[in-house]
């Protein structure tokens, strides 16, 4: 069955970054590494979680931090840096966050 929603061309300015600005994507990747690859409890995990919990606005659950925490942490860092328009800062200007370029008539069927 054909994909009825169709697809447009991937955005050349945020290829594989899902509509995020380069800065938001890059900083998010660094935070993801911190949140997903924390040391063990024996290695002082609590000291790391103190920082990630502050940035995410909530503590990790038994599985750790999730994608929502990652977005919250990225936005929190931007806010702490004085960014006032978080959406503009984190969104690719070329595709306005859609990750695709083109218009509806170019959508594949
Ligand atoms: Zn884009």
C-alpha cells in the first residue's frame, strides 16, 4: 500500500537532525551522551544525576533519562545562556523544523 502522506526532499541544512538547528542538534548529542552513558552508582553516578536532573527538570526513572528529558535539558541550557526565543534557537531555519523542503505539490504519492 502506498504511503498516502507522501514525502518531500530531506532538508539539506539539517539532514538527519530532524528539523533541529545545528546548535541544538550538536548540544543535544552531547547531553544525550551524558544522560545515556552515565557511570555506575559505584563510580559516582549520583554526582552526574544531580546535573542531569537539574537540566531535565526531573530525575531519571529506573530506565534512565528519556527523549523528553533530553529536549528539556537542551532548552534549559539555552535558557541559562540567555536565549529568549527557544523555538527559533532550536529550529532549523530552512525547513522550520519539519526536516523536509518543498511544497505540497512536490509531495510523492
Ligand atoms: Zn532543516
